[in-house]
C-alpha cells in the first residue's frame, strides 16, 4: 500500500514538473505598452505666444516632445499675409523646436497669426498638434474680433477643400481690381476637411469678403484656374452674422486656339469657353478658294474636329482657318503636311445589351455621315415584325438616333445593309446588325416630386444617380407644373435632387461674374440635415417626395 502511494506521489510530481516546464517554454509577445495618442504641446516660446510690442524678426517655439513639420506649404496660414514667406526650420527632421525667420518688415500696430493647421505632428505616432496658432502683435494689444460662415459650391454637391477666405479693407484705396493684383488684409483657410471658416484676430473696421479656390496659392484671383465667391456689399466687424459664400468658376469668354493636324484628313481646333454655335470656314491660304469641310465635337474635350478632304496637303500647302462665334473671329494659317494615317468609316452602337425605356438607341460613326438611306435599315422585334421608327442625325456628335415605341420584354434587331450610311469621304458601311432588349416596367421604379415654396419661375429640376449622372430633367414654368413632376421607368438606385432658379430663362445654369458683381444662379439640393438626401428607388416601386424650397 505504501509502495503504491509512493509511486502515485512520484507520478504527480513529475506531471507538475512537466506542466511547469511547458509553461516556461511558451512564447510570448513583448509589448511596448499602450499606443501614444497624445499630441505634442507648446512648452515655452521666445517671445511668448500672444505677446505684444514685438519688434524682432525671429521666433522659437519649443514643444514637449520631438516633432516633425510636414506639408507646411499647404497647411500654414499667415494672417495678414507676408510679401516674403518666412523661413521655418528644421524641416523634415525630428526636433523639439521650430524656428521662424521673418523676412518682411512688420507693420506697426498689427496682430499677426500663424496657424499651422495639421502640419506639426509628434515624431513617433504622427499625432497632429491640430490648428496650433502662434499670435503676436507689434502694437500694445492683440486684435480679437472674429468673422465666420460657411463655404458652398454654387453648383456641385460638395465644396472644394483648402478654400482661402480673405478680407480686404473697404477704404478709399479699394477697387475691384485689387483681388487680381494685391494680397488681402486678412486670410484663413478651410484646409482639407472643413466647410466652415473663421477669421480671427481681426481689427474693427469695414471689409469686403472674397473666397478663392486658389490653385496658385498666391492669394490673387486668376479667373483661368480659380473658383471665386464674394459678397456684393462690404460688411462691418464686429458682426455676429454668419456669411455663406458660393464658389463658382467664371464662364470664360470664347477663344479659339490654333488648329493642329491630327491625320491626313482631320484637324483638332481647341477652344476656351463655350464651344456651341461655332462656325468654321477653311480656305486655301494661297488662292483663297473655299474648301469643303465638316465640323464635329471631340467627346468630353474642349476641342472641335475639322474634317477636310483626304491628303489635304496635295490640295493646299497651307490652310486659312476662320473660327467664328458671335462677334469673335480668329483666323489662323495652318501649314499642311503629309501624314500616313487617315480616318475611315467605323460604326458602333452607343447602347448595348439592355435598352432602357427612357433611352433612345443610337449608333456612332467615326467619320461624319452625309447620307442615310432608311430603305436599307430594318428594325424588327423578336417575332420578326417590322417596327416603325424615325431617325435623327446629330452632326456635332456624329450620332444617328432611332426613336420608336418600346414594349416590355422585347428584343429589337437593327440591320443596316451595305450603303445605308455614306460618309464625307464617299465610304459606305458593310452589313451591320445590333440587338438590344427591354425589361419589364416592373423592373423599374417611378418618382413623383412636388415642389413647394418656389418664389419665382422658371425652375430646372434635375435628378441624378449615385454616379452623379443626370438621368432626368424637368423645366417648370409655373405653380401648377410644380405640383407634380413625374420621372417614370427609372432604374433602381439612390437619387439626389437639384433645383435651379433659371433667372434668364435659357434652360441652363449660369455661373457668376466678379467684375459684373453678378452672383451665379441659385441652386438648391433636397437636403436631409446638412447633406443631400438620397431617394431610394426600388424595382416596382412608386416614390412620392414633397420638397419645400428654402
């Protein structure tokens, strides 16, 4: 019995020893403790932050830990702006301080603020010292007045980031051209994630308010690249009001650019501004003899295509190209050259697979068409029954459009026999065949919109999908039309609604103009809170929305 107990004790001891050894042999992960999430802070500076009667040209700011300075060209906002950008160092390397070397002569009795945005971060984890500001005054006190508001895009759903908001003193020296030539008195920036702005450390006075999406970062308005927003009248500080600024790109005046040869029978004619209603005339530069051409549009680009006879260089050494729009006329002498490449007729369907009830079937020709023989075009359904149709050719788009009554769950086959299409170069098509199908109406949804509180007409109402493509437009000229606007057979998706007050009745949104003091036409989005509301349209679903305009 004793022997059995002894053996049992020995066995238990060995088992415990093995467990202990196994536990000691387990691998573990050495951790460095919790992640550092605390940003650096200012410890002290020379001079002190919020100092007055500053007379020096150098500032040193010391932090609680090693920091890095990054993206400072975008993030740092100095107000009032300085003519010469101060030198800030060290850049890129870790340090417990930054030093600012001022290169300008500072103005008397002026409060300066350096807003570093998100540019100062700790060295290890990159935690930003968010919106750190260093402020000093060359006078005996710090200016402390503020002005704020919100940035909107005049047309698009979302405003741009990094929008600069500026104040110009409304005094005897102010004129409208200042925004093109001189820096403002005060500035701030919305940086990369804000739609609100706030100008701080302002002096009491009267100011003009201007905002820019300043592509050149020079605080000056360049209409060719910058969006602008402005208030028509000066405002007085102090002021508790919030001011909404609508950014827009000015509509450029039409300007034709010199054409360039793209192939042996085609030229690109670029332009600025609105390329509609442009007429182009081409002559032999030597003989002034008119050359027959056709003009079309380059898709998605500000450029027209001039189609000339093949091997134009054998007809003329140089071309005299006249480009006219309204009162604008520019003439260019373009030297022709021999080129091997020549454009030939090619045809493709714009819609493939499913043809939606709201769409029209169209084909695109790679060269301009001059003759369409509908006796050689047949449209039949799946039962081989001929379907009547009409056609319309858009010369500018080089598209042939077919209009016909569409039925549910139907298959339509288009057959174009040889010679149905003839292009500018007497080339004809081979046999072409295209098939499209339709769905059930129950595969689509319907949307009914009622507009209330419209204070004037006409209005343009647009609905657009999640890809920001406008899929329905209604032109509303009176109150009765506004009571119900129908968009039937639209694909299942989420839709946003935009309403435009069409002030000049030209059926399109018009931008503004700074020098003319003309604001862009008003645009409103159907909102849910502060965001555009998305209307969920499902298959076999009728949605009814009542929109009250502000």
